[in-house]
C-alpha cells in the first residue's frame, strides 16, 4: 500500500505487511535490533554503530548507493518494546531521524534528514511471524522521485528475503 507523503515531495510513505514462515517473532526482533550482525548480512551497510549523546542512544548508519549516486547516511534514535496485548506478545520498534551536533554531515555523503519507521512483529499463530512496517524517508539529492519510489517498491520485498535469511543464520553466528 503506497500513500503519498503529505508534504508535496512526490515521495511515498510505505505500509508493508509480510510473513516470515518458520521465523519466530522474538528471533526476528533480535536480528532486526542487532546492529553488529546487520553489518554481516546487509550488503548496503557501509558503516553502522550506536553511540550515546546527552544520555540518548543514537544510531549512525551509512548506506551504500550504486554509482553514480552518493551514499546516504542516517542519524536516528530507535526503541524496541516487547508488549503483551490480550495475551499476544508483540514487538514494536519505533525509529526517527534526529539532528545531533556530535554527528555532523560528512563531505560526499548526503544526510537523510527525514526518516521515520514503525515496525510491529508478532506470531503468525504457527512457527513463524507476521511483520507490519510503516516507513518513510526522503533520500535527498537529485534523485528523481520516480526512481526513489521504484527502488523502495523493489527493495522492500528484497529486504524481507534478506532478513529471513539472516534470521536462519543468526543462531550459527551468535
């Protein structure tokens, strides 16, 4: 489902609903939150780490973009909560971009200043999990909005396959 972003940017906010068979929800949440492991399985990670600034955990993430485009970086905060809703265990991850003076922009890399994500993971009632994601970012720069939207439409399904594969390899790596 693609919903136009209210600011007339030509970009979309995305709602994704998917299922990962044979991946328990806790495992999926653990893999998603494990930044060090993500560096091993996500081919687009150039740099990824968490630091504490003014008592708040902040994540820096540089994403590899294909030539001739410049890489993008994100500075954001996120939180994961395990909730019990009417006896159902649900993992909720919220993330949004923040401006942090200790993480200045780097030359040659375009800072993504508008990013937000909500992720919900729960059991599918069997051995797997259901994943719901709401996502928006504005990659900035001179990329036509049609190309950004095409990349998101093709990249999201690929990401679900990548995270499923990562989950299957997680226990071997940790």
